[in-house]
């Protein structure tokens, strides 16, 4: 399928690993030029080296902490305009509600929500002016089904969905779209480490850890497995493309059937 991304420039925040890296790889394979973002030169260089092995589009690096206003200012100075903005940067942690401090709440909100707000505020107006653009927020099933062990994380994921829908309302009668992706449990590096540590601690196999996780923690999953980052990237790539021109203001699910509501 020709996704018609050859002449597009994309910025993927937090794209040196996990879902972000998979998205960047896919976009470059489809011919888009992609800005790889990380907080250190080493992480950005490593990511570019991985992507360059199978690239059609141009790859650029952006070493900046996009959870900060200064980092976003640097990004827009180096790259004043982008066609596609993927707000992927995010953190998570498991913590009892009573132990989540004010600083924890503020940090989670700043990284997961304000990074996307600042970047969207910077790039959205020009997308409207030239009458084409894509903004995609990488949210989570946790936006709908708030995890009791990560309430502050769930709050930020719900906020992303709300912001995406609100921005979409400002795109009426244009070729700009804003959507959110509700990703489910995904086999990222952090998840792999969790599985390995859990297997060692409980003296069971990695396969048993995954099986137990979906039986005990995510029993509603229809796939009963972790998604691969590439699966999330496939959906994001399509939504970022001109082919997805009628998808706007949507919260698109790719969570293994965890969410039971029809809407």
C-alpha cells in the first residue's frame, strides 16, 4: 500500500525506543522524513543507526527534553514546521494512590500531557495555515479503564484523549486531523524488564509471567498477549498518512479487546 508519505516531515517525541522508535521506523520505511527525539546524543545516534538500515526517507536527530518548555522551544527553532506530529513521549509508574505525592502528579502531567500541548500549540497553527497536517497522541486503554495502581498515569492518558478531541474541533473544513491512539499493554523494553524480573523473583518462566499477567491483571484481554510495538506503529502510520483523511477526532483502539464498551 502506498501511504503517500514521501513528501512529509514527521516529529516523533520520545522516539529512541519502544513504540516511538517503531513508529519512526515505519514512517521512514514509507518515505517520510523523520525527526528522532531523545534526551541524549547517544540515544538519538543509536536510534538513527537502527532506522538507517531500512530507510527511504531522511532521518534527523533532535536532542532535547520535550517535557520542558525550553526543549520545545529548541525543537521549534531547529524545525519550525512539521507535517506530522506524534506526541509519544511519556512515563509511567505503579504507585499506591496514598503514596503519590504532589510532585509525582505534577511530573506525570508535565511529561505526558504538557509535552504534547506545547508541541501541538507550536505546530498546529501552521498546519491550519497550509491546510494539511496530522497530530497524533499516543494514549492508552488506561484512559478509559483507569488502573488503580497507576491512577496518576490514567489521568494523563484521559487528558490526552480530551485534548486531541478538542483540537480536532478546531480543524473543521480543513485537511488537518487530530486523533489519539489507545494502545494496550505493549512489549516495550520496560515491559520486558518487568517480565524478566518477575520471572526471576517468582522462579517461573517468562511465558508463565505473561500468562499470569493477563489472567490476573488484564483478564478482559481478548488476545491474551502483549502487543508488539510494530503493531501500534502500523496503525499510527496509516492515521498519519493522507489515506486517513476521514479519521478525525477519534480515539482509536489497539488494546487487544480490553475495553468492552461499544463506543
